[in-house]
């Protein structure tokens, strides 16, 4: 996978490569530890692209895979034959396989095996998300956040990130923290930002989220910190529902 390109616009152009470059906002650092895409695979610095792909294959939840044809597509994907993977997944996606739909969205978003087409990526992610595919929830959040394939809409982004968080996609914890940190127009924004960063740091062992949380803490009152920590604890107990 080509990880080159301009740092300034890589994140906004490509939600599956977000965070591979440092995109600081004030004192808060954007994510550099996750590779998005159909499998929601954590990116570890300094690993080769082939290792990322191997991790993607290994970490797919086998209970979500529908049949051998989808697995055939995964095998082709792992070997870098993206066009053949697209041909394997297309019929499944058209029949309603949410995993194949989400994977097609990734291919269109990346321009792998097909022309780069954010509109098609949005279409397939949405179809997968409507069936409850958690990675599609996250991917839709990123498209809405950056205006790729759909008008930029932070409210919609937060909606999809929240759904992803509720179903255990720990990338979403960080994105929600980041969005609240970027807002910070009211004390409540800071409290919510700290809450999500704290959850990402504690539940996903996310060191960048921990750093952002600590930077934010220096700007908050003791009462706000206590409120944020209480909210984080309550949110985890509620399985991220109603947070």
C-alpha cells in the first residue's frame, strides 16, 4: 500500500489513511496509530505495508465473515490483487453482504481495483452501516468529518462515531475526543473531550489520546476533571450508550 503523498492533505482526502501524518490542532495531536479501512486495524509505526495487510486478515472477526467467497476476496486483497478482490466482493455486496459492502467502500475510497470515487465509497459504507457493520459506522463518520463523498457535517460524523463507539470500535473513542476538543466553545465541550480521550487511553491503551487528555487537563478546573472522570466511568459501565 502506497503510504506516500502530501502530509497537508492526506487525511482529508483519504479517511482510510487518516492520522499517518501529524496534523496538530492547537495543543492536541491527531491520531497517528490507526489505519482505517474495512477491518478497523490498528496501525503500529514502522511496520511494512505487507504487515498491515497481514494484520488486517488476521484480525477480521470470523463471526462476521459470510461464506467462502468473502474469504476468497480477502485472500486476493492480501495478495494485492485489488481488482480481483473487487470482482469477488461485488456480487456479494449487491446481494446485501455488509462485509463485502464495507470492503467495496474501502476499495473505492482508496482507488484500489477501481477508480477513486468517494461517492461510491459513501454509498457502499452507508449500505453496510444500515446493516450494523461497525467499521462502516466509523468510516462514515470519517467521511462526514472531512467532507469526502458527502458534505462536511460534524453532527453526522459524531452520530456515526458514537454508533461505532457503542459497538466497540475503539478508534471512535479518539475521534469523538478530538471533535469535542476542536469545539471547546463551552466548558461542557472540554469535559466531553476529556471523557472520550480518557476512555481511549484506558480502554484502548491509546498513548496519543492519553497525551491529549493530559494536555487538556491542564486547562480544566478540578471540578471539571472530576466530572469528566465520573462521566467516563459511567460511560464504560453503560457500554458507551447514552454518553
